[in-house]
C-alpha cells in the first residue's frame, strides 16, 4: 500500500472525524430505547438484575433477540457511569468498522477499490448517525463486517481461528434481528469451507446455542414463546408469509428501501442495476466471482427480508450496509480503471460520477439536518422533568403515565424511571417476567400520579389533548401542580389520600 493511498485514507478519516463529532452532545438522542438500556444497566449495577432475553419483537411473542446488547450496555455503564460516554464508545467503534471495510475490500480486490469502499462507508449518513447515540441496531454493521472479513480470510487460508472469529462476531450480532439477513451467506460460506477436516457447521451451531443460552434458560422455565413457533414457521402470523406474491412485493419494497438508505428515494434502481451488470461484464474472471459473492449476500438478505410482511424499516436492513459500501467501491474502481473506446469510457465514467454525486448530495443533506435539528427528546429535558417529580413529590410515593398524540404510551415511562431510580437509588417499578421491560400500568395505590404529556405547546393544549383524555378513560381530579419542559408538560394529580 503506497504513501498516496495512506494519505488519501488519512484525509478521508479526518473528514469523517469532523462529521462524526461535530455538535456531538447536541444531537444525542434520549428516547425509550436508550432509556431502557440504561435502566437495565443501572438495575444490573445496583441490584444485580440482568434480563434473560432481548426486547420482545411482537412476533407471536417469540424472543428472536439475545440480551447481549443489554449486557454490553451494563458493562459500559458500570465503568463509565455516563450516558454520553456510552454513546462515545459507539462513535469510536465506527473507526473499527471503517478499517474492516477497507481491509475486506483490499483482500477481495485492490487497494484503490478498498479506498473507494472506505470513502462510501465514511461519508454515509448511516455510519455517522450510528455513532451519535447507542441503540441495538447500531453495532450490527460492525459485527457483520467483522464476521464477513474473517470468513473471507478463512476461505483464503483455511485457518480455524478465522472461522471461530467469524462465528463469534456473528453470535454477538444476534443482539438484533437484522443480523439474520446475513445468515444465508454465512451458511453458504460455512458449507463451502466444510470440505476440510474442520467442522465449521458444528461450531456455528455452538455459536447459536451460546448466544441464545439465556433465552433458552428462560424458555425452559416458562415456555412463554415456544408455543408461537409453529404458527410462525407455517406463515400463519401477520408478520411472516410464504405466499409468493407477498414475498415478491415485500422483497421489492425492502430493496427500494435499502437503496434509499444511501441514495434517497429519487434514485433509479434501474440505473444501479445497469451499473452492477456492467461491472460484472467488465471485471476479470476472478473478480466476477468475488463481486457475484457480494451480490449473493445482498440479494439473499433481501430475499429473506421478503418473508417479513410488516412495515419495512431501514435499520432492519443494516446488516447489509457493509456490502453496499464494498460493492459501491468496487463498481467505481471498475468503471474508472477499465480501458474502453472513447465514447464508452466517458459514458462509464459519467455514470459513476453521477452515482457519486447522488450519494454525496443525499448524505450531505441528511447530515445537515442531523446537525442543525435539535432532537425533540433530549436527556436534558428528561432530567428537568425528573427533577420536578422528585422535588414536588418529596418523600411520598408516586406513579407515572404518559400520553402522546392523544393515546396512552406507557412504554415511555422508562425515560423517566431510569433517571428517577438513578437519583433515589430505589426500585420504583417492577420488571416483567423476562426482566427485559418495565411494567406499563399506572399503579392506582400510589399517592401521586404524574401525567406526562408529550409534544404539546402549552398548558392549554396539554389540558385538552392529554388531561381531558386521561380523565375520560380513567378519571382524575384537579391537578395539584403543572410543570413544562420544552414540548412536554407534567400534571401532578392526587390519586389516593
């Protein structure tokens, strides 16, 4: 690798660092997912309580996610004791992600293709945003990139350590369900390698067993979600279907969403398909197999996503994000290095320049919006609300209820229970049987109810869309107090003498 390549890589990394940390604290998101992870981390630190499964994903109550994410956050919180500090760990993990993208592309293709893949990964909005706050999906691209890199090395060198590292990386990625989209490619590469004396399929099964061991332990105790598996695998749920037309439609929707994650909704997938086909045509024989392998990962993942009949979401496709960067880097390198006739050469280069322009334009606009739009749900606002609750309740007991857009949203109570328990050092709410979420219901036995009204402008609006709504459904007396922090109001209501 020459000095010029290192210089350009360093330049890209410098720009990425600016993009990653510009206005960093201001854009830290504190929502229910972040609060829940911190809540469980604090419970583990103060009371030794650990969840046995990830958050239930509402698919026939089947626990598809392991609790590894919560164990990781608990470990980080134990040492750092800082919400922003945990987020910074995610930010710095992006550097490892970029390194893996570069090394994988260099191993598969060439240093110049690796540099271009590095470029696409560094300037992608998804990469920068994933380092801005912590959430289960945000580590998946890194873990899948690591798993794929070690699999590539394993297939080249056939060393046992590479297979083990690949499976360990994938095992950790099971903290979020999007990692399952990589499973077809993982199985293919595993079977391909299974011709040797080493038995990678067995080790892959062991990886699944170890990753899901806490969930298995919980299931043996309760059998809570096992009953839903027959309905799930037979397609008799609103989430999964084996109907061919439904699968094709869902796959197409996920494919468009996958491209939109990097290029926006206005970019023509037909153009990208033409570029992809052209790249295979202009590649050498050896590289055709490699680029076809990348396409296999993407298309098999999208095909698997077609089984899902729920609303598509970009973060549920993020296990495929590394392969967009690898493919885009290869495509760009291929079209710029290929020697063609003059008109063909200029056409190919113009096509790739337009591709890069669309990529930069879309991601620049997304980043600008990120930097200059303050998160509606900030840690500072939640702290003000929690301080008000503690100061007004004094030593008396209380319970919470949250209303958002005219509906009860009790899951958002965790935003405040984390901070309240952090301040008091006491358990204020019970966990469910799995230990992976808080109780949702308001406790009518508590003396004070704090009715939290989100996304309101003033007390009058809070009274109309929040307090009156709550009174109609549950009944409540006149408020004893009111407090507002930004767009969230809080009514203090006497429940029981």
